[in-house]
């Protein structure tokens, strides 16, 4: 994966795989799950707010900043 970022709980790690999807890795259980994906764009590096919301860019078709709430 690319651009790993620890969530505020210091347990889960958010990362981008193949430029197309966000995954969460739980450091205790060692399980990984996909939380968000796109088909045509490339997801930029995530930035996290203190509440766990991830902000990112879609670098192919959009120039806006997007957000996804992680649970």
C-alpha cells in the first residue's frame, strides 16, 4: 500500500492500494478491510481530521477535495 496514516485510535492504519481503494489495517487483529474504492480515478494521499474523517483528492477526473468517514 501507499501513504499509510494512523487513525486517532492508534490501532488502525489507513492506506491506499493501487491508487484505487482505501483499506484499514487493524494492528491488533492483523485484519485488513476495504472501506472505499473508485473505478476511474486515482486516489491521492489521505489526510485525517481528529474525528477520523479522511480527506483526499481524486487526481484524474476531479480537482476537488473529497471526504470519507471511517468507522
